[in-house]
């Protein structure tokens, strides 16, 4: 023990000396900002004034994320809340009629919110099982070479722009659904959910695959040593070990599908009514904003109502984001 | 206790199920890709790339939208890379943890989850209305920059963290200051990874439609934008316009698919370069 302690002490001592020496050299090089001033600086242990300025500048720039986030929330609130002057909160959240351009305007967003939730739920039901199965396959079953190919394929698939998927929904899937089920229009909840489900597969599969791969090798070896088959090892050892990572990945996937715009704009049909079956067209919050923002004058009731829709969307998204962070933290603590 | 045969059977069944799921997905992707190519390959030619859309977008090529997308990417990367790299630098080299760093991290992470259409609203209210830029290349580019910021911050932080501590120690031992160490040692060794991250975020930004719809994308523009204050056509929005408000469905159909192929080639090409470069870097660093 004592020997170990000595070694540590020795090392710290050496580091202190080294830094001291470095400070001296740096002081000479820095000229006017030299050695005398070095002691006054609290943050950087050595270096001239230039170093301090650089550190401060870097810090200021790194606050850009907070500033943008604050601006986003501020603009949503400042432009969204005036909608409440026109219509009280409960009739926005629970109203059935969305006729923002009528006189007087009806700003009931329940059909839009229901559309968003329905599409998110159905697409998660479609996409998440497939994504998780693919993650298990890639991490546990596929041979090493194939695994690299699949990981790369998943990643590239994640780059496919959502406009392309929306286009596929509109031009390929909609006519197919229309003929197959003999319905008035193929642009509906099912169509959009299939594509949203496809959209979230790459991101959920990649993140879950990472979670599965980070389960320690020893746990698998121990399971095999006890005589378990591969499926038993996967279902009873690996997946439980990666559970928090997989749940967090699924939540991120749901968040993607919730905030996706182009797919629902093109493939969901766009009728602002409560969906009664999966063959009904829907009009989620995102597509309402995208479709109507371009045609509305800045500062009108409609404009404010659309920002209010954005605010609702933002609140749901942030809630899911926080939830996924909580799940991750729980998993890390275990 | 179940019999060994039953357990083995279950294991084989599970293996086949997972293989079938993967195969089905691959098959689906191949089918869709083939279908798009079959519909669109007819119009693909060099002229399709170098000609502007004409006759109310029922003929011609995708020159103006393609250049517009490249311009948007350029503006957004010019804004996002310096800020993103600086923020990554702060997280990796300067931050010593604590509440403030947690807040900055939290905001970057939340930003990554903000729906793209919200970025559109944000760009509309900040750049177009509040700063009076109007609907133009600059507004749309800056909106996309905000959207790509989390990607670049994360990528550059990882890049800085991957630089071995020995490099920094050696630099300090030679008497370099922290800033000298960063600019002459850490940054050069992290640069390839940062560039890879930037390439990947180009792939992400180029396909975005919702953030530019009301911040600067033009329904139609006769010419390539010559200043940052003019509207631009962008390939993703052009596809949306072609698909939803075409005057002659039969004439535009092949052009739609052609534009999709060009967009996919651009986005996936750029992303593939990024992915391949990253794989090479990781192999070199022995990870």
C-alpha cells in the first residue's frame, strides 16, 4: 500500500514541477503578459493574457446552443400566446373545429393533436419492433463482416431525406393502398405511419445496436458457460443488460416521428378531423404548420395560432427528451 | 426444465426470424430503389443537371435547385462549423464540469431533438421578421446552421477527446501555453475527424425541407441566387412543389423521379464519403 502511495505522490510532484517549468518558459515567451501576471489569473494556470482572452471567447461562443434554444422558446411563446387572446386555452386544446381563416376563426386543435399522437403511436408500433429486432440481429447474430455492412447500411438509410419518403408515400404507397383496400384515398394515417415507422428504423436500430454491443463480453461468456443457447443468452442476459439504452433509443425514435413534417404533409391526407380508423386521413400539428405558415400574414390570428401549435409540439418533444435522458441516467447508475 | 431439443429448436427459430426480418428490409429497400430508378432514369442525362427548369417546371432539368441546395449548405456550414467547433473545444478542453456545463450540454441535446418545422418557425421569426433579412438564402442558410449545430458540436467534441493526452503533455512540457497547445497540437490532430463530422452534417442538412419552406426557399426562381439576400430554389423543396402543385402530372412525373434520384445521389454520396472517411480514421486510430 505505502509503496503505491509513494508512487502517486512522486508523480504529482513531477507534474507540479513540470508545470512550473512550463510556466516559466511560457512567461518569457509571452513577453509583457509575463510571469508576474500569471499568478493573478485564476482560470488558466499559465500562459499570457492572450490565453485568457481565447478561453473567454471560446466560452462565449459555446453558449450559442443555450442562446438558440432560449430564442426558439421565446419566439414560440411570444408569437404563440397572443392566440389565447382570441380563444381561451381549453377551447384551443379541446376544440374540434380548425377553421383558422374563417370569420371568426375557430382554433380547435384537438384533431391536430390527435393526429400527431395517432401517427406517433402507430408508427412506433410499426417501426420500433422492426428496429429493435434489426439491432439484435446486427449486434448478436450477424457474422462480423455482415455486421459492418449492416451498420453502414443503417447509417446511410438514416440519411435518406424525409421528402423522399413523403414522395414515396404520395406516389407509390397511396395508389397501392387505395387499390388494395378499395378506399377513397390512400393518403391516410396508415400510409403516413408506415413511412414514419420506416423513418425511425435506422436511428433506433443504430442506437440500440450500440447499447447491445456495450453489454460486457463476460456476461455473454458466463451465460454460454452455464449452457444457455444463443436465444436464451440474448433474451435473458443481453437485452435486459441493454434495456435502458434500448428504451432511450425508442423514445428518441418516437420523438423523430412526432416532429417529422414532410412525410405527414405529403402522405397523411391533411383532413383536420379526429381519426376513427387507420384508414382516415389526418392532419398532425407539424404538417398544419408547414402547410399554412406560407400563406398567412405575419402577426394575424392564424399566424399566432400556428406558433401556438408549434409551442404544443415543442412541449411534447422536450418532455420526451427529458424522459429519455432520465432513462439513460437511471441505466448509467445501475 | 425444458428439453434440450426444444431449447435448440427455439434458438433456431429465433435466428431464422431475425434473419428473415433483416432480409425483408433489405429486399424492401432494393425494390423501392429499383422502382424509383426505373421511373426516373429516362430523364437522367448531363443536360438534366445543367439545365434550369422550364415551361412552368414541366420540362428542363434541376440546375437551379441543385445549385441552390449547394449554396444553402455552404452558408449553413460557414456559420455552423466555427461555432460548433468552438463549442466542442469548450466541452472537451476548457469545461471542468459543473452546473453551467450541464446546462450547455442539455441545451445542445434538446436542440438536437427540436422538430425541423420548429426550426422553420424560429428562422421565420428571428431571421426573416425580427432581423429583417426577409425570405432569402441567408435566412434559410442560418436556420439550417442552427439545425446542424448539435451535430457539429458533438462530432468535434468527440474528435478533441480522441486526441491522446500525451500530445498535450508533450506540448506543455515544451513550454507551450494552452492556446498554443490547442491551435498547434490538438486542433491539427483532431481536424480530420472534425471534417468528417462536418461532411456527415452536410448530408443531413442538404435534404431538409421544412426549415427552409418559409425562410428562403423559392417556389420558382428563374436564375441562380447571386446574393445572399435573394430567394433560392432548393432541391428538396423543388421535389415537394413538383409533387404537390404540378400543372401537368404526366409531363412532370419523370422529372419528379429524376429530381429524387439527383437528391438521393447528392445526399447519400456526401454521406457515404463521410462514413467511409470515418471508418478509415477509426481504423488508423486502432479502435
